[in-house]
């Protein structure tokens, strides 16, 4: 990350939100939420010793630890993981991140919880399987593909009823959109899912969404054979 | 990593090997090989812009990227991944890392290649599945368990014929031992595999092996609720 603390953050540190996107599309969901809040955002370095001790132990002791996104709101304690962060941000500024009507708000919260527990885990597992063991575990990969297909069909059906999951662009849509942005990682085709495809097209038509998703892509350090640095594609 | 450049490295930088263990047990295999070489080892910071461009693009663009070990020998180009590193080290100092007799050397090289292509990938995939999607992909996890069981049975049978895979402690045993050291991550029981268990016991009886494996465990930064730093368990 090469973003510099914004002038606004220096002028008003009490409102600044420190953010590290981590390694997965979940960081994109947090970035989408921050784009709605329009509060100053500063970098939270991944090495800052602010991670929850339990998370640090886990990340230090587990190979292939994906790093979850982390934020610290206005100098507060770090919040780890997209679900916890989006819930905290929505609690702080509900009018910007959740539908106003209680019934729609309940639907948004239902979808947020479902994406966390039922959609993201098999997507992560699917990526890992496809990347690490395509030759060794073809049946396991097929099993993961079927589970994902069923889950995605549920989202497709919901989006046939309206442009967003819960009446207006909410944290649930942000979590979903951040993963659709990386559908290629999961091997998820949007061509055969018109409602999801239209949902993604509407999101990509909004510059602030495109910018927020672009900001969470980790810029790899590239060194060519003469030792010059550049940016990855 | 908090290791400091050894005095020996400052005295003789031309022989120093820079090493970053990455995130997986593969780093342990490299550490075991370095312990045999008895050359000065210095830290290679993971952020050093020395990673192969192709690897950097991949690691920058893929979630749950496990970081492979990286070494640079005597100021040379970085070598990424346990298989490439162990091959390079063995080529540089074959008498310390491979059997002397050609027939045994061929067996060691066969096992090294097999561990790389047939044992490590399903172990990595198994870890990812067990960690990310136990509730969602039980059949995929069972499939991975069966594949691993068959592969490990092959190693068990080989170790019933002798104390090491190829006549003497070689790079193949180092790669295997580094993964056995983390058998708990894979969910691999050694109790029902007496030859593997005895292999691990013999390795753990050697202080230089215990030290080499311990050095590759990333020390997580732990901050208690008063903000004091400490080391993880």
C-alpha cells in the first residue's frame, strides 16, 4: 500500500479510520463501506502490533494464513475481519450503510450473516483447492463447485427480485460485490447468472465503487532483470 | 524473525546465505538443509524486492497466497520455493545434503520430486479445507483425507525398509520431516504409522534438527491489553 495519510486525516485525526485490507476480497468490502462514509482513511500497516492477540497467534502459527482486513476507528481498538468491521461501521453510521426501514435492515443483516457463514468459506476453500491440488483432488474440487453453485443460485434468485439484496446498497451488497469483483479467482461465471451479472454491471458503473475496489488490490513489488522496480499488471 | 546477522556472516559475507522461511512447513526443510551446511545465515526480509517477478505477480494477485521460502546464496539471485532451494543447495554442497552413492542419490532425488508434486499439494489443500470450510465441504475433506492416507502409506512403507528415505539423512528426509513437524496442521496421526513415528523420533533426538525446525516458526507479535509486546506460544 502506498496511500499517504489524507490531508483530512491530519486536519481531523479524531475522525480518521485506519485500514489494512489484508489478503482477500473481504478487504474490498470494507473499502466499499469506507467509500460510503466519506471519512478520512489512513494506512494501517500490517506489521502494526494492533492485531487481536488471538488472531496474531493464529496467523503466526498457521500456514496459508489469509490476512483478514483490519480497521481502527478514530484511534480505537483494532477490529479484525470483514464481518466484524462492517457491523461496527454500520453501527456507527447506520444511515450510510444499512436500509432505513426496519424490515429491509433485518434482511440486510440476514444476508450479511449468510454471506459470512455460508458463501465466503466455500469460496475460500474452492480457491485453495483449485490453486493447490487440481491434479490430486478433482473429486473434492467438484464437490466444492457443486456447493458453491447451490449457494450462488440462492443469491441469483434474490437479485431477480430487486437491484440490491435489501432494498438499497448496503453492507450485504458490498460484501457480495467485493467477491464478484474476484469471481475469476473462484472460477465463478457471471454469464449464466443474469441477475448477478446485472448487479455487478450496476456497481461497476459507479466510479466510487470502482475506485474502492481498485484500492484494495495489493500492489506487488516487481523487479525486472535489471533490478528496476515497477508495478504488477 | 529476530535473528541477527551472525558474526560469521559479517566476517565472511561472500559465504553468507540469506533466508526467509515464508509461511509454510517448507521453510523448515530449507532450515534443516542450512543446518547441515554450517554456513552463515542472515535474514532475508520478506519485503526485500528480490522475489522472482512471476512469483511477485502471483503473490500480489492471489488471496491466501502462502509465501514460499526464499534464499539468496552469497549475494546471488533469490531462489524461491523449497524444491528449487533444496536442489540448488544440494548442487552446491552435494556431500552434505545427498547420499554419496549414485543409486542412493537417485532415490533421494526421486523422493524429493515426489514429495514436491504428490505429497505437499494435497497436504496444503487439506489444511485449507479443514481450516476454511469444515461445515460446508465435508465430502471434499473426506476425499482429501483419503488421498493423503494413500500417499502417506507409501512413505510409511519406504521407512519400514530403513531409517531414512535414501540411505542417509538427505534433502528428501528434510522436506518430509519439516511437514511431519506440523502433522497437527494436516490432521496426520503418527501413532498408527510406526515407521514414520520412529523417523520423527530419531530426528527430534538431534538438537540441530530441533533448533532448525524451531527457527522457522514465525514469532507472532502479541500485544496484551496493556499494550506490552511479547512472544507467542
